[in-house]
C-alpha cells in the first residue's frame, strides 16, 4: 500500500522508544527519562507573554512563507553579532524548527547518486534522510580517542567528486563535542581543497548556547572562504527551552537559495505560526537571554559533572567529559562484555542481529529491569556503529532523578543473572 521510498527513511529512536516506556509505566513503574533531548527549564515569561499578546491581537493568520521580516532581521543581526557574518535578511528562511533544514537540504541539493557526508555518531536524521532522497551515505567517524573530534584524514577519505552535502554539528549531539577555531580551520581547509565547488555545508548549531568549561561556540561559516558554501541552522528549541514552539531558521549562501527554500516551505508547511515567530523575535532581541543562557549552562555543567564522576566509578563504563550540549556519552564496552551482551548478540539470528547491538541489549535491560530510559549507539547512525558500545544519557533531568539513575545503572552493570532473565524475556529490540 505504501510507497517504496517510505522504507528508505529513518527515524529518531528517542520517539520510537516511547511505547516501550509507556509499557513499563503502565505496569506501575516510574521511569527515569534520560533519553530525550529536551531542556527541563521553562520558557521565559517574557517570551510566553509575547506569544499570548500576539494571540490576543489576532495574529493567527498566514504569514510570509520565508518568515516574518522582523524575525529574519533579528536572525541576521544575531548571526552578525555572534559569528561576524554579514548576513542579510533575504538570505534567511524561517522553518517549523531547525530539523526541516536537514531534510529539505537533502531534497534541494542531492540528486540520486550524489554523496552526503555526515558525522557518526550524530543526529540520526542526517543518515535517515539520505537514502530517502536517493543519496549515497558517507559517514564521517567521530573518534573517541580524539574527544569525538574529526580527523582530517577521515574527512579527506569520505569527500569525493560526488559530494553535495556535508553536515557538521557543534556542539555535537550525542557526544557533546565542541570544535575550537584551529579544528574548524583544519576542517575548512580539507573541504575547500577537496570538495566540489558546488558543495554545501550544513552547520547544525542548535546547541550553540550550551557549552562548558570556558568553551565558546564557533561556526565554520566564520572561517574565511566558508560563508559562501555554508548553511547555518539553529532555532529556539534548546537554548531557549522551547521545543514545542517549532521555530527554527537557516541562513543560506545566497538569496536565490533562500527563495528555493521559501518555495519548499510553501509546498510542505505554508508558513510558521506568526505568533510564535514574534515570540522568537523577542527571544533573540531580549537583553535577558544571554543571562538565561549562562544560568542554564551552569546548571547543565553541574549535572554533567555529577554524572561523569558517577559513570566513571562504574566498572566496565568510562565516559569522556563533554564540553557542550546536555548529554553524556559513556563507553559501556566493559559492561556489555561482563554481562554477556556481546556474546548473546553474536548468537542472534542474522535478521535480529542486524536491528540490534550489545548496547541496544543493555539499553533495553536498563529500561525493562531498572526503569531508566537511555538511547543506544545505533540511535545515532547505524552505518559504522558496529562494535561500538555507547549510550546517550541526557542530563536535562532533575538532579535527584539523575542521582537515582546513576545508582540503577551501576546496579544493572553487574546484574548478570538479571540480564540472563531479561534475554529470556525476548524484549531484545524495539
């Protein structure tokens, strides 16, 4: 009944695992949710009040499919102030969240057979949309031994004459990696030297306001020579704690490209709600926003520090210190081997083995037996994930819940008998 192309599109396991969480909760257990990338802070009162004011004023009708001019001006101004870019509002397009930029960029630039480079582990839609448009995925490994950074020789290896899109994401989801100026310059040098002239770099900067230990957010678009080929994407979901607002934006290399995406907006969404756009405009222009960013990042850093210490105290688990976003990404290889997850997975029939992993088994064991929701390594790109045993743990969760989650993870990591019982239950994939 359904078109073949739907088989080719991926998804986000953060939403796919929802029914599993609901099943556990329906059985009477309280699940500690460390799986979803949603700030647990409230939207600022002044932004909420502005949205209410716009609703009361009747601002509930169609708006410019490219976005309200005043919001596009605010985005251009913010990009200029924070990245040193001379962006004009006619190069800015407003979307229902930052995520549409990923899929629409694939539709706009990638013909069947063209190649798409993306970081792995990385936001799953990078990989999931590539096959949908007939593109060829070229995963770019982020190496744990480099702090989940990009090695220039790896980047050189995946770029070819067919490369049309290169996705970058700093601060990174799920690793929390932050690129400094020398790292970005090294990446830019490879791209400018190796990639075709018509390549486009999509710089996903949605976590731009969340960084730790004195790290600063820098955009590859600020490196000389990169603005002319880079699409800078961001939005209100993370830094402004407004995931439900669904307001994102992108600045394109040219006004002509922005008009092409305006037309895509017309065909897919018509427009973004004007009242929420006005709230986003106020958020960008508010003098109080910078203070809120600092307060939010300080609280995430406090939680991060507690979680990293707790994880590194567990036998079989090690975790690097992320410098941005709000996730920990522990290596659970030792725990997977000790529990028998590696051996158990190797014995699965090929079909089952292909849609699971030892980390998936540990993830589901944590959920069904210890009632902690996390995400496995495969949730952030399947290609190239073989033999990698990691979990993503969101610290956008209250401190008492995080402390209890760490105790439960520590207990699960040594519960060999419980793991064997879990395997017998047959709940080894989702």
